[in-house]
C-alpha cells in the first residue's frame, strides 16, 4: 500500500517543459510545492496548504502547456 505522498506522486503529470517526473516538496507548516527534477526547467515555488491542491495545480499547469 502506498503512503499518502507516494499516492500523490503517482498522480503527477510529467513536467510540461522537459517531460521528466516532478517531485513533491513539503515545507514548514505542512505546505507543499512541486518542481521538476531538472535544473534547467522553470521553477514553480507556489506553496499550497494541501498536497492535493499542489498536485491539481501542477497537473493543470501541465495541461495548459500541452494545448
């Protein structure tokens, strides 16, 4: 059984710029942000109060780049 973070990691879409798998970061006070693992891609540092919100926003970002 996947842990909570592992479950959401599997829900992430690839980076819209390079196609790599992104990673989830947890910061103070249980806030989350998602970034590409490549140092060449545009960094996203918007923190969200829930992991679900961070994943949904990342995936929405990926969809707009595909359009």
